[in-house]
C-alpha cells in the first residue's frame, strides 16, 4: 500500500525536475537568440556600410536552418537519446556565437550567426526539449506540462534583452555577445537532468510502426498537414517582429526625444515585454488546451494577431503604442507551441514526437526565414516595413481559417 501511494509523488518530483531543467535550457537558448534584433543596426553599420539586408539574411538563414535541422535533431533524440541531441546542439550554438563575434565578412556571419547558431537553437529548443516533457508527462496533463515548460522558458526572453540593452550602452556589440555566449554554459548542467521516466501505458499502433511508416501516415493525414501549414504563419510573425521591431522603433517611433540608440534599446525592452506577456499567454493556452478543442484556440490566436497588428500600424507609433503592442502580441506569442505540440502528440503519440513536431516546426522556420529576410529586403528597398505588416495580417487570417478543420484525435489508418 505504501509503495503504491509513493509512486505518484516520485513521478511528480521527476516531472518537476524535467520541467525545471527544460525551462532553463529554453530560457537560455531563446534568451540569447532574442537579442540579435538589437545588433542588426550596429553590425550592419560597422561591417556592411549600413546595409540591413546582409545581416538580416544571416538571421534568416539562422531561422531556416533551425527549422531544417529540427527533424534531424528530433530523429537523433528519438533514436539515440534526447541528451545526445542536446549536447550536439549546445556545442554548435557556442561555435556559431564565437564565429559571429569575430567574423567581419558576410560569409562569416552567414556561417556563424546563420548556419551554426541555427543548428544550435534547433538542438536546444522546443523540438527536442518539449519531446522530453511530452514523453514524460501523463496524457491527461500533457498540455499543461508543455505549457509550463514553454512559459517558464520565456523568462530568458524577458531578462536577456534588458541585459543586452544595458550592455549596449556601456560596451560595443561584440562585448555584449561575449557576455551572452557565456550565459549559454549553464545548459551543460541541465542536460543530464532530462531523463524521461518509464511509463507502463501500452503503445498505440502508430507508436509500434517504424519511423518511415509514421512519416508516411503523418503526411497523409489532413489534420497534420493543415497544422503544418498554419505553423508557417507563426514563424513569419514572431521572427519578423523579434528581429525587426528594434529597427522599426528606431526609425518610426514618434512623440519622444530619445536618440536613435536609445530608441533601439527601447525596442529591445519591447521584446522583453513580449517575453513577459508570453509567460502569461502560454500558461493560459496550456490550460485552455485542457478544457477546449486546441484547433479552435489556435484559430482564435491567429485571428487576434491579425487584429492586433492591424490596430498597431493604423495608429501613430509612439512609446505607449509600442509597449501596448508588445504586451498584447506577447500574450499571443508562443501560446501556439503547447497547443501545436500537444496536437501532434494527440494524433500520433509521444514516441516519435521529436521527429513529427520537427517537421511541423520546419514549416514554422520557413515562415521565419521569409519574415526576417523580406523584412530586411523591403526596408532597404522602400525604407519601410508596410508590405510586411500587411502580409502578416493576411497570413494571420489564413492561419485562423486553416486550423478550423483540424481534428484533435488519434490517427486511425484507413482500412486496407
């Protein structure tokens, strides 16, 4: 009797450790990545004669590689273990940051800030980390636990931009990046803690199938395909805003006597507000996902994003409107992640969650690539972001519609 009663407590303790370590890895990984928007201007001015498009392409490559490598890291995690995938991700992240700091050519930045940092984020971000949580969590609490890890992981996006804004006032961009690179090192202490406890639940037919068969089933399943298409829009939104909002604020914010450098720092602070509001929004989304159909909540999130962006660009851009936009968009920021990953687990089970979520996330990062790169291209061509804001509104409406037919139920293969 005592043993039977002690088991749930031990399981709860294991989940607390897994969620805590997962949140720390996500916080550091995303926190460091979130400051790149604050160095677009300084790097472009110092290295590329003010051309924003070049370093924007580096960050666009980062987002694309992050997505392209996500299925690979998911397969490594599913086949060889989560921790091996995380170690590989951390090492490539550190190498990419080092090259970014010392690199002085477009090729060096494309390799460092682009390719290697993209691989590093891929190996230390949602695809691998949330798969650990998803496998460890009991099905009835999976949505909440994924929400906890995602929300707590947003703390890095709150703290790091504030730290970066302070460092940019005292030092140059290279010194700032050196300090932030050092803050990635505690990930090494968290990786050994990520070990999913065994569960006795019987595997589903999907989980018993081989990986090739699971992929064939997934891409033949309409709900999975629609979920993948809709997540493209999330990537376009969040990457464009995270990278270009500081530059947008620097050039278009009115009603203030702040200098251009102070405005750029204010834009970084707005990214911090996004991260803070994201904690609340992601926790709320994880809980709502346990109460209501996840596809309908996702549809509402994307529709609200379109409305928020439309209102923001329709009014004068002032410090107050920037902060209101940052808070409201933050509430809708990564709240899509526990819902989307939870739907993947609900459709196909947690065994191949790293791989299957990886392909969904690849779509997200294709959207990120286009949002970041096109933002830089159109700003250099026209001196504004109007076309990208308009595309963001249209894509939000598209994704709201696409999620409505998604069905939250286990995949059933059609009878032969």
